[in-house]
C-alpha cells in the first residue's frame, strides 16, 4: 500500500517540464521525447497532469479542451494511467480530481472520455466520480 500523502500531483507546463526528467519506464507507451513534450505543452488547450512519488513520475493524465464554434468548452480526457505496481492505491483518483478541478477553473462545462468495456478498474474510477456509461460506436480511421 502506498502512502497517498507521499504522492504529489502536478500540472506540467513548459515552466516546470523538468518534472518529466524522471518518468517510470512503463508509464508511457514510448519514452517521452523532449521536443514532443514541449510542442504538446505549448498548446494551452493540452494538459498533462502527473503524479510523483519520491521525485519519479508514476502516474499521468493527458487531456485536451475541446473547442467548438457553437458550444461551451468541454474537456476530453485521453489517458489516465498509473504504473502497474502502484495501481489500485488511489493515485488515479487523485490525478482525476486535479484534472476535474482544472476543468472547472477553466470553465469547461463537461468532461468526456472512453475506455474499453472490460477495463473494470477504469470504469469504477469514472463511475465513482458520477460518470455514467453511454452506448456509442467507436471507429478508427486508418489512412
């Protein structure tokens, strides 16, 4: 069990991107590329929120503000993840709470995300925050 008081949650910006200097190997799909990180962070509507334990990034959420010409801003959460050996300790819940606080502060009217049907831990996390699953069809366009 992890002492949740030892977890620190940060919004990463170009001003503090050195937080990403020590990232757990299995957190991202690939190693974090400094140039891509800077490009991602340069866009104000792109968010990266991380959890650190003893100075190492062990959890993350990437999200984007979805802007449209006819509706209020909404937040799209792309990914929330915690390194495997630290899952089910409440770290993702802390990350999500920070992301939703930022969304509220930045006047997003709603938040949406998706996960696989069989990802029960993720579904429990979202439902514990009041989310309700909806039926929809997902397509991947290859080009």
